[in-house]
């Protein structure tokens, strides 16, 4: 299937590794012009050395850094058709009474504030392009409660609400807006989350992994390529009528507890 993404201008936050890197490479393979940002300087260097994509450092939880990022968007892309708000952080795995101000604020800042800052700067450019797409990265934790994960769940619930509002506002401008809600994605980040859960619950990590797979009816983790495939479809003309949706890619979550 020709996704008709050739020459589309795409910004992907946290695009130098994990899900973001997979999405970026797929867009590039379709002939899109891709700019990724990240806070991982080593990952940025790897993108620059191994791909033809542009990559710049940016902490999207900081509005000043996002303003500078969009100077890079103008310089490298000359406009924007597609924004992928992929950046996120797992936050702590603790009871609510043990969560510090900094842990709460930093989790919401990356997951929710960053999506707002980037969207605020991107939307005028996408409107000027005659339309396009915004995809926000939420999670199954955006519609199911996971104990010991209050900052993360709150942020991801917020991403879904933000997506719904943007879709209502932007449909008339030929811009579709959707949220992707992955389950357990096979990345190093999942390993870190499982290690936190193991520590906070006082049980072996192998038990955490086994129990987590039982949360999903298909009994397997999601691949980064499966996430990328859905995102590219939503941003292509084939999926542009789909808007205001929160799409679970999780092998059907049947439980939110270990």
C-alpha cells in the first residue's frame, strides 16, 4: 500500500530511540522529511551517523526549549505536516503518599506539558500547510487504573483528554488528531518499569513479567513496528478520516493489576 507520505514534513519527539526511532525510520522509508528531537545526546549522534534524518537535542518539558526546537523545524523542514508527540517518562512506582513534588511534576511535565507545548507551536504550521495530522502517545494507563503509578496514569489520562479537545478544534482545518495507547511494548523502557515494579512490590522481576503478560488476552508484548504501522496509517490519506480516537495497541488488556 502506498501511504502517500513522500515529502511530508514530520516532527517526532523522543525520536532517537525506542518507539520514536521506529516511527521515524518508517516515515523516512516512505520518503518523508523527518526531524527528531531527544534528550539523549548519544542517541541523537547515532541517528545523525546512521540515517539521513535530522536530529536535535530538546527537552520538550521546557517551553523555551520547544520554542528553539521549532526554529530547527523551520530551518530543517521549512514547515510541518505531521506532529508525533511521542516523548514520555515512566515516573515513579510508589504509593501516592510517597511521591515527591518533583516526581509528580516532572512526570506530568514530560508526558502532558510537552504535548501541549509542541502542539501549540505545531498547529499554526500544520494549518498553513493545508492540513495534516497530530498523534499523541498515551497508554493503556490512560484509561485503566494501575496502582502505584498515579503520576503516569494521571498524565496519560490527560493526554487522551487533550487529544479529544484538539480533534474537535482542528477537524475543520483538515487536521486529524488521535492518541495511541500501547500496552506492554518490548523496549528497554519496559524493562526499567518492570524493575521499579519489582522493587516497589517486593517480588522477583520474573514474576512481574509473567503476571504482566497475563494482563493481555494475546499473551505477548507489542512490537515497536506494530505501533509505527498504526501511526503511519493514521497520518496517511487512508486514515485521515479517523480523528478523536484513543486507539489501544495492546493485544486486548483484560486486567490492570498484576
